[in-house]
């Protein structure tokens, strides 16, 4: 099979056009191509007068080696068409079924692999199943009444459910895990376009249906998912996990020799419990900032693409980085709080991405040295986050708990915003006007202002006076890393697998799902298939 990348055709060209262009590049007739398959599609909109669709395809034909050699192009090569292969099984007999804490992307795909291979995993999710979780989130958005265990952060599907549902990742993947994940989403209802899009996304509305469908597949294969059940404690003996303590009524200790910690970066009480038990962990860098909200038509016009996505980075004079994160075309800012008295926001969008505004986090990197005043232990970053979130909760004096908004001009001049300008908030949750400069450290504000000027040169109007900032964005990634070895088990407590975003090894749905698969593969390599 031959792969041909960087095939450029006029925007909107049909598949026949792409096929003919492929044949031309290979110097063969279109009739000679068999098994023609589009692998990726992206858009090059750098030149408004010449917007192009860019494809990567694969084809089969006779004498492939000779065709590639005769073609003499660097974007043409022979590949092996190998999908994901389940790993070989080990020899040990498992004494108990594996336990997975958390049913976000890492827990879902670890559980799916283990279920397919006959291990009947027990998956524990502190939040509620999707239908109940949606109701809890809607009640919070309408009334401000927060359920600390069922919200935008916790519940079936994890925090990624109430997001844009992006499936992009820079991870190199020769084993086919990405395709396995994408194919799984498509089997359960995702648009097949995610298989070829360079920037695949699903949307919150579709994820709400897809995740329960995957859960039912896990259950049909012998896995079990228990909701309203958190891991409250672990029993350690001789450097190995022996049992877990569960929060569910009537539950006590559950014997456990293998625990997958897929807990997400908002499970602060679990981090505290694990730190108290001596699990190896460390504070790590993360990022803090705001949500920048713009009129979608302005962004689309500046980038010459409908429902435009963007990624912005800037290196500040003080050495810190400022970058955009979780960009949501036609999306909404959502109150993503999970602790009473604290407030943090996220971005979300539906599959059509047709909201009036587009938004993205604009965040500044922070390191343990930046928050050393909050302690020199692994949990110092959590204390730093909590302090900022509590300030954000109080930022709207007349309505504590409402999402504080500020025009960019007012942010720059350090003054309270009286009312929005030309950009009107598209917010899921109560909102009001505030001064975000009173929440964030001065160095973060200064760096964001420095970066916004550079972003305005890349996207005209990005740093306009009426650009809205909503705050704060504090949950970009985990402030803690649970240290693990090459076997993906804890560096000092065997049988514990720190996995995914909460453990400090992923950033987004795709990378967390891949990390969950890798951990399951390590387990499968140790144990024989359960009888």
C-alpha cells in the first residue's frame, strides 16, 4: 500500500478530483488505483485568494515499489496497513479483577480493552450516570446549586464530556491506538468525518449519547460500572496495594491487587488521601489564565475559514509561555466549578459549532517556584488553584458564584467593566461584570497583555477593546504528577497504575484515552486471560 501526503486541491473538491490528482502525482492512470482511501483532510487558508484542501490518502496498485521509485517524491512512501493489535497475555493468574477509579477517557478505554480481553474490570465513578449528571449540571447552571460529586468535572465521561470534544493529539502513534479510539467513537455514533479530519471533534451533545453506549459495550463484555462510588482510601502492605475503601453506602474494604487511577485532575481529595498514604508524587507545572471570547464571524473572517479553529503561542520576555488552549469555535463559556465557594470556567461547544461566539483559554504557564508560598509539598499547586478559584467566586460582588467577565480594554487598564461592548457573553451559567486583575497574580496578567498584542498581529481584532475575558481558567492540567515507572505502575507502590490527565501524563481526550490503553496493555502483559 502507498501513502501520499500533501495532496493540494481547490477547497471543496470532491473525492474524484482528489483521486485524479493522486494518480497524476503517481504518474499512473486513475483506473490503476485500487483501495483508494482518504486518511486525513485539512485546510490551508493562509492565502485568502487561494484556499486549499490538503489530503493524505492511501492506495493499492501493482508494482508499488517501482511506482514509488519512479515517482521520486518525498511525500510518497510504502506503508503497511496494520490496525491496532491487542497485546499478548502474560502468565500470572489474577486473584481479583482489576479496579479502575474514574470513568473519563482514560478509564473508559482502559476498561474497554480489559473487558475485550476477558478481565471483567470493576469501574468506580464518583459521579453519576449521564442522564442524572446532565440534570445536575443543568440545575447548577440555572440555579447555582452545586453537587460536588456530579458536575462539569465529575460524572460519566469525565470533564471532557462538557467540552468541545476535541480528538487531536500530537502523540506519535505507530500502534494504531488513535484509530482504535476514533473507530470506537464512530461505532457508537460519532460522525465518520472524525476518521479523516485533521482536527476531529465530536461535540458535547453527541458525547452525551456516545459515552453511555460505550459503557454498555463494556458491560456486555463482563465489565461493571458503579456510579456514586469513589475510592476514599487504599490499604498498602509490603509496598503493594491490597484493598480499596469505597464511599458508596454499605460498602467497606474491597480486596484489590491492581488499581488504575484514572481520577482526573479535579479529584483533589483523592490526591490528598494518596499523598497521606505516601504514594510517590510531585508538584508539576501547569497553566492559569482566562477565557477569551470573540464574535465568531470576526474570527472566521480573519482566518478565512468557517467555524475557524486556531492555536496561538507566545514566549514572553520573562521566559514564561502564554498560549491558547481548548479553542471552541461557535462555543460557550461554561461554569466548570466542582467545589463550593470556588469558581473555574471551561469552554464547550456542540457538534454544529454554530454559536455566535468563539472562545479559547488564554493561559500562562506556572511552575512550582511560582506558587512556593503555598508550600513545598506535592499539593502546593492545588492550594494555589483553590485560592484563585475562591477569589473568582467572590469577583461579582452583587452575585457571588457568577462567572466574572471583563472587557479586554478594562483588563488592560485594571478597571471594573460596567457592561459588555460589541461582544455579548455566550455563557452557560450565571455571569456578571468583574475585574479579573484582582484575581490573578500580576505576572500572569502582565504576560497575558504582552501576548495579546502578539496574537492581535496574527488574528486581526483578537486584542480588540471589546474582546471579553471570563475567569478564571484554572484546570488546564493537573498540578500534580503521580510518579510511575516504565511498567506504568507507581514508583513506590506496586499494583497502582497512575493514568491519564489527573496523574499528570495526558492533556485532552485523545491523549488520556491512549494513556488508558497503554496501562491496560501493561496489565494484559502480566496476567493470563481470566477464565
